[in-house]
């Protein structure tokens, strides 16, 4: 007997990512077999790919699906820096490619898609198979996006060098110059 149940969970996920369909994604994540189970949802989102090896975050970024990206990034345990099979792009690479394909008056939306991924912790220093970082894919005319990605790289690099002071070494109460 043929399965007449409709689209598979994988197909529904990819469709929601392509079309920025938060209602479809919400229904999918709250229905069996996922049933709002954080571990099952994370596993599903981390392992489900399209025919080209792109995950949900890749597809949503590629199509500029901001609201779907926001929903996916809110899920506990989602891996954000995975690389798709064909080009080795991360979702941040895909978002920059999306933004670079937009007309100049649409760059603000593309910037928002990139920003949500950077804010979620995507690493702008990662390189794809062509050894390109996301900043290397920016339309040369889009100076704001280039600057934003460069700042994100510098923030991560500065964070790796940051010295964390241990509060336990400080005296309690106001300081005094004499003992």
C-alpha cells in the first residue's frame, strides 16, 4: 500500500526553510515523532540534509528565511557551524552568498540574516573547500556587510586573548590603601 500521508518530515523541514514558513516548522517540531522533545529536535535538525548535503540552517540562510533561522537557532543543541557537502560552506557562507545576490536596496534584509547567525555564534573565520571565509564572498560594494564580518572576526580573536580575572582574588568590600 502506498504512503499517502503527504510530505515526509525531511521534506517539510526543507520546505519551511526555503519558504520562511514558521507555521509549518512549528507544526513539524511539535508533532510526532519530534513532539517538542529537545533532544529529538536537535538530532533531527543536525542530521537532516537536502540532496546536496545542506542542512536546515544552510537552506534557510541560502533563501534568506530570517524567521525560520530564528526558530531553528532557538532550539537547544543545534549545531551552527557544520559544513555542507558540496562547497563546504557553513550557514554563514550561505547567508553571505544570499546577501551578495540581492540588489542594493535589499542589502539590509541580507545583513539581518547574516547578523542573526553571527549573533548566534557562527564562526566567521571558518573556510569552505575553496579556502574562502564568509567575508571573502561579500559583494565588494557592500562595505557595511564586509565591516560587520571583519568586526565579528576581530571580536572572536580578541575573545580568545581575553584575560579573565578571578573575583575570588579580590578583597571583599571597598578597597583601602592601607592595611
